[in-house]
C-alpha cells in the first residue's frame, strides 16, 4: 500500500517519460486484458474491497462503476490478483474521479508501481507500466483513496499484457506437517506449490477448508480423537493429486475450559457497586438460570496504581442494598447451587494500566484480597477505554513487548497459579480490541492507526490455556470486517454470527497470513449481548438471538454470512446485565432457558 504522496508523485511524473508506456506492436499483438470485471459491470465480482460498492452514476462506460469511501483508518482499497507471465511487460490503466485516487500494482517481482491524481473533477485516466520478475505468475492490482478525504470512483480498469498460463493443474503439495494441537483443533502447514492459487484441506477424506495461504487451522474437532489430513493445490485448470497423509490426535480438554460450568452457561453482570436506571438487584434475588455472576465493578484507586478496590453500593444510592453479611451469605448459597461468582475489574469508568512491575504486584495482592474477602470463584477482566494499547514497536501478538500488556499477562498467570485449576478466568473485551485485529493491529506498519486496535489479542493468546470464557461485547461497536472481508454492523444475528465465527475459526492479524491468531475452543466462547435496548447499543430481539445460536451450533437459520464450522459446544451467552434483564421482565434469561433448556 502506497501511503507516501511525494513518492507517488515522483512515480506519476516518471510515467510521462518517453518509452515507459510504449509496447512494441509485435508484443501487443499477443496481449490481452487479464483483469476480471474491470468495468464493474458484475458488481464487485473478482474484487476485494474494504469499503466499496458499485453505482450506476457516475460511470465512464457501461452501466456501473466503483465507488469507495475512505475512513479515518481505512483508505478504501479495492484489489484483484491476476495471473501473469514471468519476465513480461504490462500496462495498467484505469479511469478515476475524486480526490487522491490511486491505481497501482504490487507483487510484480521487480518494482511495484502506482499512479495517482490529487483531484479529478471528471474522469481522468491513470496509466503505469511494469515488468514481471523471472518467476512471477501472480500480481495484485488495486485502487485506493486517501484517509478521510471522501469517496472516489473508478471504472474501466485494464491490465494489458500476456495472459498467464494455467493449462494444467499444479503439482501436489509437499511438506505437510502438523503444528499446534488442542482438544478441538489441529494446525497444519505445507510448502507452496508454483502456479497454485489456493489449497484444499481434507480431513479423513472429506474436503473441509479452502485457503489461499500455506497454512490452516482445522477447528470443531472432538477431543482425544485421531484425524488424518491431506492437502491439494488448485488453479484455474483444476486440482492436484492429494498430498501425503499426516495424522494428529486431539488432546483431552485441559486448563481453563470447564471449572464446573454446565455445558451451556448464562453469564450476567450484577451492578453490585452502583445504581442506575435499572435499579439495584440483591444477590439473593438473582434467578437460578444465571450460571456465572460477575460483580460489577472492581476499580483502581488511580489509573496506574494497580490497587483495585471493590466497594458495594451505598444505601444512599441503593436503598434496598443488603448488608455485607447478607451479601456474602447469598454468594455462598449461589456457589452451593453450582453457580460461579466473580469480581469484574474495569468497566467503562475503571481504567487500569499496569505500567510497572510494582503496579502488577499491587494488582495481584489487591485482587486476591477481594477474592478472599468475599470467597469468590475467580476474576473477570473488563478492561475498556485506554486500559490496553500497544507501543509502536509491538507488532507480534505472540511476543508482546508493551508493559501494560506484559504486566497484565503476568498478573493473571500469577493469580491462576495461586488459586489453582478451579480458578475461573473470564474476559469481556470490546470488538475494537479483538476482531478489529483482523484488519488493524496497533499503530500499523506505517503508523497513524489507533494503538488500541487488537490490543487484547496478546492477552487472550497468552492465557488461552487458562481462560475459562471469552465473551466479547458484541455491542456499542462500530462496523467490523468479518472473515468474508465484508463489514458487519450491529442490529441483527449476522453481526453476532460473524464476530463469533472469527473467534472459533481464527484469523490473520492485520491481514498477515503468516501471523494467525489461533481459534479458541467452542466451550471457551460465549456471545455478549445487551439485555434490553436500555442496556446498550446493539440490542437484538429474541428471534435474532435464536438465529445466532441456530447458525453457530446447528448451521441452520443462517443469513448471508457463511460460517467456517458448526460448534454445538458453544458455551452460551453473556449479557449486560442481570439488572437490566430484570428491568426488562427477564426476556434475555427466558430466551436462553427456552433454547438450551
């Protein structure tokens, strides 16, 4: 991606030099346009766009053109990968309208090129040329705008040059090996095959996945079960023979998967330290349907102190609040009935930044004091706002460097070790800190991105063997790109399906196929939803909740989003909050009970 306007200007100026755009007549006689749907007459067929659509006005020719709208952190890139011949000359051309509209090619094997215009009030042609490298068979062409500068249009994009050969299927892949194996997933990798455009993965003889890279994680497997895997390579001419077989046996569930929870659990936050429009709910009045009760909230004495305090709601604010003795007795009664009661740290107002080792140690000791005083089962991490962000040099979620991330991981591992295998650890991040990591991670390669993007990923990954539940807040969220490379917005089952599928399938972080966030087990995942329209943006009615569960656990009642598996072991639902559900007549609880029994 070209983010440097001065460099682009030099490239554009260079294109005016004699001879750079001229191809011999003999060469042109054998040339063809290798772009698919360059006039956008078939919608976005053949194109992958972050924020694009087709329109019928304005168009340069035909019936349609591309309209793409950049945002503050997205330049509205549309791209297509085409087949080319090695060591061959190509001319890329297209017409654009708007401010700061770019046309370029990457992966040429020689020098990647682009052309741009600062302002085109009417259709303006952009042209550039390149020569492919001696082994290059695939090139990506693209358009994009500039961040926050308004929509641009593109039409009649062509790449003239020798068409790539795909006269026969590629050779079978070699080097198939297994990587990380969990109780429900197996990671696979293999060597690249020249001329292959994608790969099909087979499990026990049946095709289960198609990918463009040379790795895949197969999920939805049964624990303690042996599986056989093969891979084939594909291109325009067909599919190769299958690779040699590798086998892997999934492990028994260990670590943070159970801690005495039922197969399907209902999780809710209880406003224990404050009152709001929903009213105060006493611990003893929480119905038995709630399997995990998160006490909201433990908050720090200051942002960087690490000193967490849990203060119960005062009588002046909550007239019906029970005494400490009654509260603790009600907790013991819930636990005797098999329920888990946790303290939730953070929330909207409780910013926690463990910037130092001293703050980390204070966090451990102060949280331990709360757990011990109330006899709690564990801890929920609900860090929001600016609690977690990544330093500019922190680019690998598997090896974090940022102190607030490293210290939090260390603190949680210490607490888990202190309290043992029965310790319940849950997390409730916002989509911005998790699923947005598919597109953006931290400040990005070129800087300028929000350093909080994807910042929960290293914490989740480091603690995945200790994590009981991850229930991402699928609410108060902007549009998020799913694994189908389309944006999904709150308000229906589609959003919850797409966001949950990402957690259960895994995804490349910041689009890097070599840096994949592995999937979580289905029993570690619950879906976070508001209990009522008053509780938060993104509330959906019971019918949409049922559609979500049907699609993810049965692969029925799905909408436009195609999931990458079926997960009957999905743990359940989380809601903000128990108080708001009581305010709403227990509708959320009744929906859960009606579905899971």
